[in-house]
């Protein structure tokens, strides 16, 4: 049995995996958002901030584990796949080879994000959004949209455990949409109490906190 929280969206049975991967088993579609590959490279170029440049390799290794386990026919990367276009072009040979191996034998779709608008020099389709009925996949959620799968906001939520509060990245979903957490190793997050989520999410909405296991609760709003 596949680990994670199962929920329906317009007839599609989806699984929010503890890793942050969204899995559509019936169609063998693996969806991931906000990899932000090359973030340490961008920070060094733009701001002179030097951090260990290992986040890209770590992100790709975790993605590789999910792909090897689930064996998807289609991989959809929901935008902000790279921290900017220069980061995409400066990937190491090892990381490029890893991506090439992950592409092999499956369809790969790069959705453009606000960090990486336009095509990158990598295999796969490069689209602004992708429709696979009944769902539509895009980077940034649109107010009023339905059957929508998106990312961008890096949602995170807090929960109480033994009188302590823990904060984790999370999926957010309601009857109209799901917003994925950021998968990238070196990424921050936006709390569910933010006005952006109050605008997008229905009054009945859930947060699926990720980590070693999934925790499901009503989306915190205050």
C-alpha cells in the first residue's frame, strides 16, 4: 500500500505523500512542485551569500527515490523548478546526468514558474500549464479555478504535539483545488494563516503536514 493521505478531486483519487509528492495512481502521474534547483548558486551570484551547494543534489536524490518506488509514466514539475534560468544552465554534469536518468522511459513536463519563466535546455515538454482531464496543472493558483493542482506558495502549518507546536510543510486541499508544498531542500514557506490562502481556499479545507508521516487536520486559519 502506498503511504500518504488519499483524497478525491473532481473524480481523481490523489495521494499526498509524506515526501511532498502528489501521486495519481490511476494515471501513474507523479506531481512535484518548487524544486528550486540551484538556489545556492543564485544566492552566490546575486548576493554573495555562500552556502554549501548541496541542496540540488539532495533534492534530486529524494525525487529519485520517489520515482524509483512509484515508477510513474508521467512526471509533472509544477514550476519554480530552478531558482532562476541561470541556475538551470549552470547545473553540474552529475546533476544533469541524474535528471537525464530520471527522464528515461517516461513523459516529463516542466511547468513554468515565476522563478523560471521560459524554456530550459533540458529534455521534456515546457508549458505554462498542463491539462489532463479532469485536472489542470499550473504554478500559481487562480481565484475561482476548479480541478486545479498548483504550487508556488510553499504552504506550511503548525500543529500541537505534547504541548509543543511543530511547523511543517503541507498540502492544502478543498473540493476545488490542491496546493502542493515545496519539495526543494533549501526552501522556506508561507503559513496557512496568510491572506493568500484565505482568498484561495474554501471554508472547508484541510492541511496534510508532511515529514516522516502525514498528519491531516482542518487548515489552520488563525
